[in-house]
C-alpha cells in the first residue's frame, strides 16, 4: 500500500525538513519512498510544500493530486490544499496559525497547537517537529524511534537544538490520540 503525504506552509517553517526527515526514516525502514519539494523564489515567507510517498511497493509517480495526509502549518496552505485531500484522509492543522476549520465531513481532522507548543519549549521554530511527531502518531507509517534517529543525525552537532527538537517531536506525538 502507498500513502501520499503533503506538507505545506510558509518557507522558513521547516516544511521541506519535515518531508526529508520522513523520507529518510521510511528508507531506513526499507520502504519505497519519493520526495518532491516545491517552493517559491523567496527564502523565507513564501510558500513551501512537499509531497512524500511511502509504501511497501514501487511508487510510479511522486505527484499526489489527492494526498492521504495533509499536514498544514499556516492558513494560506490550509485554504489552498484542504479540498485536495482524498475522502477518508487525515488533515493535521497547526491551530496556532490556522483559525478556520474544514467543513468537510469526509476527512479526519487533528488539531495541534504546534507553534504554541514549540514556543513553550523555548523556540517557535520547533513547531515543525511538533507537527512531525503528531503526524508520525496519526499515520503510523514509520516508528517514532526511527524518525527520532533521523532528527538526531540532522542536529547531532548542536546538542541544545537536538534536545529541543527531540522534545518538540515527543510533545507532538503525545498531543494526538
């Protein structure tokens, strides 16, 4: 089975890092993976999104016109992509920055105050790790310890940042049922 995930938000929110971390964790678990980033010309503040496809069989296309999961970090991304989510799909919202809710009744919505949770840990920039933790719990595509290992590899040279991101991931993982 193949699952398609769309991560979306502003540039600078760590959108592409979420996708890369998931893709690396899935590869580490011997799954088939594709990763397709998309971003505006701006370094920060523009739009950014990426699609990750994960499965136990070969993936024919990295494009996800109807993703199974949507992880959105801001309101413009939510407005742009909410209707693309397939029926029965799951939407994870950063409710710190998204105040509207989907009117769709054919999807499951998870509300995570990721930016606020990251801020209580000392750095709002860790909101992406909060959302990634929540996503890993909801989707169950990779083991949390595998993804934490990837995070450790990314931040291994910055001990304080590593601990912040580990804790943010755990908070997100615990935030959803």
